[in-house]
């Protein structure tokens, strides 16, 4: 139908679009049917993920796997409607991030025991995160070098990829200080919000400890706000099976298989790196006396959401919920480490990915990789992991910082083929980010001496529905 109302406004101008949307509605209805039958939440998430994959591949199959799927009318139209559910779910999650982080930080500080050590918590969080990012960088550099990533490929410098603005590390750290808390909240600068919340909560706690005032009204206000925002978070997170189905279907339907094939080695290396880092995390948990098997069983819901949503920040409410209600992590540690992990210390986006980009660009550009280059790369990647925002696509900033810091900034335009398959690699990267944040939280909580091992080992919470209200 060549009518603007159907093509541009309604975006349903093809009979195939109608058929795909009917199938989409049926799959959503099936998830709702299972939810009404009290199917376990973790199982619903897995089912939603599988249905999304099937729908995405079905759309590609109908279109006979085009090189540029978005030029196919019914793919463009149907995925736009998919984004109403998938993108709408992420919007609801992002709506929660700032109020949840701010309220939770103040709430947990006000209710901390007198012996709690905030200084130790902050230093442990930063130390563990940066060490793990450095390990991720080493893994990425090793994989890329062993596989000779980029060797023999023609240099492609076609312009669409532009160098992101790179700030000195001093400016990056200073930017974490919230000179305007309202602007920090509006820009979803999570670390700045955390800093502001810690200052407010810390001063309020100090006032209570010194006996200047018991701040009864203030404490009650934040306790009740925390109760309300927790209920809202439970409601929104309960929509996750629908969201992940729509998100994954949209990603697979809009990504051309030819672009995936051309950069197949890069994709394989990213996912091999993800697996290696998950094993490293399992070893770390074992060293600290925690069962990695129980961890992965309980962490599967946030990991599935991270894989499909490609947003570390968007998963934050579920990450904190899982840490506190299933994994035995103290609320203070969960909120602090979880929030920190959406911006800094991301093992996927700011660890493995920029390391592989360095090897790829160096080999394509004919730049020699020696010991000095490797050591410099690890340092630059670790420091550059500060301030990488946890939203889809921003791993390009990590690549910019790393390439610039290692002297490869002039060749940034050659990264275009990598960016073409970004949605595919971003799923694995983001899942690793979230898993890294959660394992870091467990380790930090063990170091703080506030970890509840009995709650962690309680198998009854594995498939507990999100809302327990």
C-alpha cells in the first residue's frame, strides 16, 4: 500500500508485516498464558529468549537472508513494532535507575550498623573491578594475537566511524564529582548520583551517630520511599520475559548475515573471551569459598536480560534484586558495586572488546605489536574503563580511549567492519559486564565480612518469582 498513512505513520503497509505482527502477538500471549499458570520466572525468561531467537530467524528466513535487512519493508515495519515492547521495557527499566540508586544508597547508609566501613567498601570495589578488567584485557589481547585477528584484511576507512572525543583520565575522574546533582540525574550519570547519595547518606548517618539529631522523619521518609520504589522495580522486572523476546527478535531480524559472516572471527573471539572470563569468575568465586554452580543458577535471569537488552544500566535494578534476595550480598555492597559496575570496570565492553580492537587495528594497519605495546594496552584499557556509560553501543567509547591511548587513534576509521556487527558482539559483552559486576559484588562482600553464605546456598530462591510482595 503506497499510502503515507500506512507506510510512514502506521508502519503497516505489507501483508507480510501483518502476518509477522500476528505471530508476535501470539508469542506474547503464550508468555502471558505461562505466567498466569505460575511458571517459574527464570523459566519464563529462557522461554522468552528462545521465542525471540526463533522469531528473529523466521523473519530473516522469510526475507531470504538479505544483505541489508532494513531495506526490506516488512522487516523495517515489524521490528519497529517489536521496539514498542522491547524498547518500551528498557525505557521502564531506565526510568527506575536514578531514583532506585539514589534512594537505595541513602536508605542502606541510614540503616547501616555502626561498625560498617565505607572507606573499605569503596577501595575494595575499585580495586577488584580494575584488576578484573586488566585480566579481561589480557585475555582479549592474547586471543586476538593467537588468532592473528585482522591479518590479511584490507584496510577499510570509509568514514562512518568517527573517533569519539577522548578526555584525559583526570577529567574523567573529576566528572564523577556531581557539581550539579540534578544534571547528573537527568544525564543518568550513575556514579555521580552514587557520590551524591553517599555524601547525603553519610552526613545524615554521622548526625545520627553524634547524637545531634535522630533524624526520625528523614529516616522514615527514605525507608518508605525505598519500599515504594522496590515494589515498582518488582513490577517492571516482572515484564522481562516479554521484553527479552522482543529485543532479541529485533536484533536478529535487523542484522544482515553477510556482515556477520565477514567478521566471523571477531565474533567468535569475543564469545570465546566471554566464556574464558566466566571461567575466571568461577575460579575467583571458588577461591573465596563460594559455589560458582549456585551462582550461575541464581544469576541466570539478569544474565539473560543483559544478553538481550544489551544495557548494563538497564539490568541494574534486577542485578541489585538478585544480589540481595538470592545471592546473600549485603544491600550496601549490592547497591554500591552494582551501580559502579554500570559505569566502570566493565569486563566485556571496556575489557575484552577494546583489547581485540587494538589487535585488529594494529594488524590491519601493519603496526607491530610488541611487549611494550601489550603492557601499555593493559594499563590504558584498565584506566579507560572508568566512565564508560552502561547503555547499548557505548563500547565504541572504550575502543576510542584505548586506540587513542596506544597511539592507534589515527586508524580509528578502520574499525567500521567491527561496528557493523556491534549488536551481535554487544550481547555477549553486556552479559559479561553484568556477571562481572555481580561476582565483584560477592567478592567485595566477602572482603567486607557481610556476606550471607546461608542465603547464597538457599536453593529455594533459585526460581522464586521476582515479586514476593
